[in-house]
C-alpha cells in the first residue's frame, strides 16, 4: 500500500482534495491483511504547517473490515514521521551535499543541528537503496559517479517529496 498520495504538493491543495475528492486518500487494500474493503474511520489531526495558520491538518483514517486495523495516507507535501516539510529537508540536505557543515546548515535555516545530522545520516544510510530504485526508473539519474553527485542531479530534476513519493509507490520504505 502506498503511504503517500502523490501529486498533492501543498497543504491548501490537501484541504481542497479532502473536500472535493476524499476517495483519493482511500487505500486500494489493507496494508495488514490485503483485503480491499476499507471504510472511513474518522480522522486525526497533525501539526504539519510548522508555524503557519493551517494547523491542525486533517488526515483521514480508514478501517479494515477483516482484520480491524486502521491506516491512513499522507499527501506528498507532508513527510511521514517528520516535523519539517520536504522542502526544508531538501534545502538542508542539498547544502550538506554541496559541502557545507552541519553547523553552517543549521544556522542558515534556523534548524537544530541534531535534526540536520539525523536527516544527513538517514540519507547517507539509505542512499544506496534509494539510488538503485530511482536509477532503475529514470535514465537521467544513471550518470552519477557517486551518491553526492546522484542526489545533486536528482534535486535538479525533481523535488525530494516527488522522489520519496516515487520510492513509496515502488515499495521502498521512506522515513
């Protein structure tokens, strides 16, 4: 099951989609048992707009008739299990890839250094798997000599949120 609904790139678009096409969020099958009978099961609220006026953001939940587990799907603009949005993470990671220190990056974007370090460690630890999947799908990413060059090329042709949504749809676990 996809955890990320691709194509929803802003919180305003997410709100609009929930009103006009809420079925877009319904998973095709239960991620636990595979049954394709999921019912709406309310929602939960998430603080996704760091300091903005859009909080709290509504995230719809679904319940499986067979195993009684619940699940939900996030729009592409919200990173799973992350407090900061994909754009902020991409800017910080790009600066690290360009050779800036964690201290410089954290001060430039007013981010905790531990957070930037955690993102950097996550990207370097998972880079081989991410790179393999993305290069198999996109020939233009195959010309990179190493992980740093790969991510710099990737970030010029697509956003981190788009890359993570593609990986999610290919069954690769993202954050």
